C-alpha cells in the first residue's frame, strides 16, 4: 500500500498486484471504499487500484480497514510486478506468467534498490505487459522465457537489453535475481536500471550475470 499527498487529495493503493483479485475480494474492497464516500477510484497503469480524493483522516481509517484485503509486499523487493493472464485465460499464452509474477513479487534483496524496479511478465511474444520498457522484463516464446533488463517507459524512454533467451522457469527466476543483484550493487544512487545499463553496458552486464 502507498499514499501520496498532493496537498488537495490523498490516494490509497491496495496491494492488488498484477491486477489479480478474486471477485469476492473486490466486492469487499468496494464495500469498504463506499463507506468513505470516495469521489473516484482508478485502475492504474501498474495494474493496481488507486482510491482518489480522500482527506488525511479518512485515508488513515480506510487504510486500516483495507489491510485484511491487501497482499503484503516484501521489504527490499521490486516496486511492482505486472503480469498478463497467461495460458490459463489467454489463448495465446505459452508460459505461466502469473505464477512467475507471483514468485518475482516475493523476491527480497536484503537491502533496498537504488531506485524503483518495475517488472513486466508476458505469457507470449505479444508482450501485453510491455516487458521491453520495464526495468526487468520477461516474456515467453515456444523456446522458453526471454529476459530483458534496463527498459524504461518514462520521459527518457529506453528499450531494454535482451540478456538471455530459451530459459525454463527455474533458470529465468535465478537469472532475474542475479540481474537485480548486479543492479543493486553496481548502480549509482537513484539511478534507474535504464541509465545504469547505458553506463555499464550489456556486454559487461552479461559477463557478470551469465559468466560469458
Ligand atoms: S502477452 Fe500473450 S498470453 Fe499474455 S495476455 Fe497478451 S496475448 Fe495473452
């Protein structure tokens, strides 16, 4: 959960990571939100739910009430994971993006990253969750997972570098953790992965994470 104070309104973002929730949970969340006369709610581009326009007092109470419905995110983990529905619900899906997303959400690095780390996981090459412009992007093909690092969709946009292709579930998770570790250790303070990769270079990065 996070909050922002823009001097006029507050927002609360329940931890509906990957945009996934059981309908009964959504019903409960809406019931709670309705009690507080919230002027607007929004599904964010990060697949989370933002409750807008609350005053500080109301926000504190709402946060407390929502706690039971919010998934805890680990300390020193990634900022958020976007994952597509994958093969269970999408006819194009090849590999289980939701399951991989859940495992990536649980990663805890022992100390904080230098800046936000956004993750996109896609179950096929259509890349609906835009993995090429996430700090860590992963998408599936018939040959296995492809891992991309150092993308950014912001003002200074960057297409991430392909680190490795043809990975199975265990391999991609292990490589993701290695990439995050190198970024955590080597990036300058406040540097997003895109700027880090521009400075560090994909060849040096591959040497560190793949040993080649
Ligand atoms: S990335 Fe592929 S599997 Fe995932 S939602 Fe898009 S089309 Fe479906």
